[in-house]
């Protein structure tokens, strides 16, 4: 049995032991996530902003490059969000929705209402955000030292 399957079964048993989310609550989250997924799919498909436009004016070139960079960042952010939404929909299907992937505790209903695609409780998300920031700082230091 793979680790992921064992974790899913463990989460399922844990979910059974605790007060289980009602089917209507799960359907509400599923509907919200499906709507967000449809919205993001449309946004990710629209790549007009990343087209390279040539201009004889150097200032226009710089402006187009800045706009393209912003469009690429938005596309990246929307693609990541789409992955998170799809993962949440899979967790609804396998019965592990609403359980933190790290500590395996229930995610608070307030957090799920605000961010239904979350995979972590607030404490684990804060830890992940801090460690991600530390990784970025180490990368910046390494790049400065390499230069």
C-alpha cells in the first residue's frame, strides 16, 4: 500500500471518528470549488497578455515587457490556484476534505469558508509560509554571493 493511500485511509477513519461534514456542506464546497475552477480555467486559457509585441519606441518596449511580466505572474498565480482547487475537489471525492494534510487535524469551518481550496490548517499554513520565505531569503543570499 502506498503512503498516499495509507494517509487517505487514515484521514477517512479520522473523519469517521469526528463529527463528519454533512453532505449538504460538502456539496456547498463542491459547488464553490467547481465555480472557481471554471473561472480559473477561462483565465488560464487567456494568454493574450503574454504575447511579445515589438515597437520602434524603446519606452513602449519597456512598457510592453512590464505588462508581459505582470501577465506571466498572474498566469502563474492563477495556475497554482487552479491546481489547489482541483486538489480540493479530489479531497472531497476521497473523503479527506477539511483535514489538514500536514497535522491531520480538522481545518476550521471559518478557514474553509474563506479559502475552500486550502490544504492546511492556519497553523500549518503559517509554518509553510515562513519556511517558503526562508527558502527565498536563502536563494537571494546565494545569488548575491554567487555574483
